[in-house]
C-alpha cells in the first residue's frame, strides 16, 4: 500500500470515529452525520479504484 492509500485508510477510520462520536451525543446532528458518511463513501470509492 502506498502513502496515498494509507492516508485514505487513516482518514476513513477517522471519519468512522467522528460518526460514532456524533451518534453518541444526546441530540446528534443528522446533517453532520450525513456529510461525514458521504465523505467516507467518496474515500471508499477512491480506494476501490486504486
């Protein structure tokens, strides 16, 4: 795995953590969660092309 792929995997994991943190809040912001999930999906699609 090259540096770019590794960075994307790290970012993907970071987004997972941010989504988990947001969903644990008493009143999670669904717009933030949706945005984070879209970012995560874009990274996943990029990784699948590498």
